[in-house]
C-alpha cells in the first residue's frame, strides 16, 4: 500500500485502527490509553516514509505491539514507584474469582514485560489470532520460520513464569 498523503493515512487508519487499538488494549488493559497509542502508531507511520508501501501493515502491527510493551513497562515502573512511596490505596475487596483472574492477568503482564521484545511480540500477535503469514509480515521473517519462533517464545514465557511464580496456575 504505497501512500504519502493525508488521504492515504485516512484509508490505512480506517482499515486497521480498530484491530491495532484492540491489540494494544489487550496488552495494557486500558482501552482509552490503547486508543491514544493506536493514534500515535499511525502518526509514526505517516512521518516515516520508509514504512509506507507493501509492508505498511506489518510495520503498523509491529509498532503497535512495541508501543503496547513500552506502555506496559511504563505502567510497571510507575506501579513500583507508587508502591515504594505508598501513593496507591488499597482497593475494596472483590470476590475471590475476580481477584484470582486479575492476579493471573497481572502475572502474565509481568512475564511479558520481562521477555525479549521479539518473544513478547510473537506471543501477542499469536494470542490475537494472527496467522503465521500475518506474523511473518509483521516481523519480517519467513512464514515457514514463524512456527518455531512461536514455540521458542512459548518456551521462554513458560520458563520465565515458572522462575517467577513456580507451578501456580
């Protein structure tokens, strides 16, 4: 998709905005912030002429995943800082099931933030239902190689999870 004007930005924005915002939102768990970051992804694309052309879609999704991971890491740093200085008050008690689900999601986000960028990108794209071909375009690799990369990323995730949390599920 070769585009260099505002009409092109509008077309690619309409075609991919919702999915990019959803990808970011699933990582950072804040849909309003995800929508802001999605807009930033498109602005970065528009300002970067090398990202235009046939690989624009892959560039957009790769950048979206990276933005999400960067935001997740910012949230983790902010959370540690706030706990250190006791800025955060305890939230009211919730039902046991909701607490367990929230705790597990938090553990997964911490592990994703600790993984290499490439492993985290692969797992996020895979969890969003991207095909191997779509993942290959997003992470400029051969589609034949994506399966083994996903397996390595899953192994890295499993190893990091067990290192941090043991056999908890």
